[in-house]
C-alpha cells in the first residue's frame, strides 16, 4: 500500500473453498479496514492528498491510516470512509469451523 501497488479484491467466502485449491487468509480487523480503505481510494481515483483536503487533516495523518504498523483509531478510519461516501457496517457472528487444509502430494520423479 505504501508504493501504490494494486491489492487483489477479496474473494467471497462461498467461492473460496479448499476444493478449488485456494487459500483463505483471515486478516486482523484493522489490517482489513486499512486494505479496504486503500482499495476504495484507488477505485474512486482519489489521492491521499485529496483525502487529506476533504478531512481537513495534515497529509501525514492520512498516510498513517495506510501504515500497517500504525495503531490507527477506528473513528479516524470511519471519518476517512465517510469522506469517500462509504460507511462501515460491522458484522459479528459465531466463529465458523475452519476448512481442513488440502495436502498436496509430492511429485514423483521418474527414473530413467
């Protein structure tokens, strides 16, 4: 996110199954929010400088929202999403059982 690289969008859970040889990666909530903010910013073709102007914050304050090593406050992330005409919708549910990992068989070399 620091260098403007593209982040692939998340795959819906129903499509992300072990039978499709895919991996499910569960991100911490704050990392997920920061990644989603980054994707929204790119989708809206908005710069961090523009977000800074909309929020009335210094550019460094906006840059910290995208740093994974910075402990951003939820209210700051909410304000950034609001400035981009998005709102947070929190979903809390019972923990789902994790799918079993699919083991790949090692390839055998033929003697020859």
